[in-house]
C-alpha cells in the first residue's frame, strides 16, 4: 500500500513526504519517550507507562491516516506535546511546566513539516493525493481545501467551525479567476445562513450545485488548474 501511495504522489511530492517522516516521528514519539525515561529514572508506577505507549500509538496512527492532509499537523503536534507534558507532570508535579514547552515544540516541528510538503506550491501537487489548502484573502481562518476527490470550505471561526460545505469533484463545474470590484458579503448556496466576505481584487469562482462559491484569493488560476487536473485524473 505504501508503494502504491508514493507512486500516486509523484516524484517531487513523494520526496517531500519522505523527508518529513523523521519530523513526524519526533512529534509522535519524542515526548512519550522522554516520559518513559523519566518515569523509569524516578521509579514511577510501571503500569502508568501504558500512557506514553498509548500516546506513541495514537500519534503514529494519526499521522499515518493524515499523511496526505498536512493542514492540521501543527494542531495535532501541539496536542500530543501537551499530553506528553501532562504525563510528566503526573509523574512529578515539578515537571508540569514541561507541558507548555512540549506543546510549543510539537507545534513548531509539525508546522515545519507541513510547510515542507505544501510550500512552495508546484504543479506536481495536482498529481498527488495531498489535500492543498488555500487561504482566503481578507477572511481570516477561511480556507478552500482541494483534496483529490472533493473541495471544501473550512474556517477556524464563526459558523464555518460547525459547517464545512463540501462538494465532490464530480459535482464541481467551471472554476475560473474573476475580479471583484467592491467588498461584498455573499451567501454560500445550499448551506443555510453561511456568508463569505469578498474583498476587492482577484477571486476564484467555483460553480457548484446549486450555485457558485466566490472565494477571495490571489491564486485563482492555480486553483483552477489544480481542480481541472484532479478532475482529469479522476476521469471526470
């Protein structure tokens, strides 16, 4: 399965994914291994070692299942770091502040791994299974996610935290760059009361049932080519 996945992702992207594996391994296992060593050194409760072992298994399972979706790696890295630090705090209360350091370290390392996969954007990403996020201009937290089989509007705040409009590539029509003359708040078709604030400048217009999405971005042409290539590879 691994060989097939790497073949699908192509040379450039496969190389990027290969290079970040040690970083993700460090995020998944670094904190728990430190916890195991400290617990043994301090004569901790041996059955309690099941906690860091479980964290290693959890981190490994997460990053393996999300290896083509790097957008949330930093959040996962921070969470694993905090949990590892919390275990150390349980072993010795004087070590409780380590949770903050481990959380920050996990976030930094995982973010660098994510950026190494996604940046700089190259056409080879279109031939891969990697989900590519595009930050909306002027709409903090709002992103257009282009996966190998669907597109999604996702946001870190407001109603987009609860509702993530998603359309399969088979339902996506024309994708083109347009120019927006003035600031406007536009509805997201078919998704209740969701609105997207569009600022003046370039944007991408995506035809989806039952209307269209207009997302402010300076990368409309790249997004159009990305969607077109992935539809072509999917035989759509």
